[in-house]
């Protein structure tokens, strides 16, 4: 029987199993990433959009399966957000490579996701701190995924607002643009807010962990 432990709330058991149904779904989603890039770079817009949309639409599936079948695993807790980040970075990189999104969006998404991946990894490995995913973060990811799918499909195009005359703000200038850009903007704003929340929550958890270590050290010295 796989070794199990309880999470901080004590309500859900977390196993060390690898080949659970939820984890298999996560692995399949991961395999869709290179397939999406190959299709896109070979001009197969519709096929690339379908693969990306499938990988993005199943974002909630692995977590729901794990919870409903009571097979939440340590690997799954790591895979789910990591694959979301990988898919996000690959998605934005793909639409940039085909010239449908400005560079600053790439930089913002990659830097934000790298910050969450590296920061979360350090907190988990060194301090055993894991900041739970919040639903606004899922909504931000969904907006971005929908936006990327729209940019991949590149149809239909809608008129720009004509508020400025700069090429690096598609949608706000006068050029026709994919409807997906507005989902991108909404997702970026929401994701930045969620990143601030994660940072504050992580800082509080880190302070608590350091204080606990300090108390344990004092107790050990006193003994």
C-alpha cells in the first residue's frame, strides 16, 4: 500500500503513487505541448488550435479526477501547476513565433511563470511550503488559454479601437486583430493580481516557518 500523509487541513490524504488516472491525464496534456508547436510551425493553424484547446480545456480535469477518486498524489500536486505553466509559456511563445503577439507579452508571461515555478520550487524543497492554488488564478489561466487559442486560429479579426498609433498594443491601435487579444489582456491583469496574492501568502508562510525553526532551535539548545 502506498505511503500516505494528510495535508495541512487534515481532510485529504495525499499519496506517493505515480500511475494514477489523474497523473496519466497530466502526462497526456504534457505530450500535447510539443505536438502543438510542431503543428503551428508547419502552418497547421486549425490542428494546432485544437491540440492547444484540448490541452487547455482539460486543465481542471486531472485535479477533479484526483479529488473525486480520492487519489490526490504528491506528484499530481506538482504536475498540475507545472504543466499549466509549461503550456502557458509554450502557447505564448508559439503565437509570438508566428508574429501574432508583441514581445512584451512574452516577457511578462515568461517572467511571471518563471517566478512562480522557481519560487514555488524553492519554498517546497527548502521549507516544505506549498501555497494552494486559488480559483482566480485558474480563471486567469483560462482567459489566457482562450486568448491564445483565438490568436492561433487567427479568425475572425475585429477592428482595433484606434486609441493609439503604436504597433506593440494590438487592439488599442487601429489595425484589425484577433478577438483573442482581449482575453489575453484580461488574463494578464488578473494573473498579475493573483501573483501578488501568492507572493504575500508565501511571505507569510515563510515567516511562520522560520519562526517555527527558530523556536525549535531554542528548545533544542535549552535541552
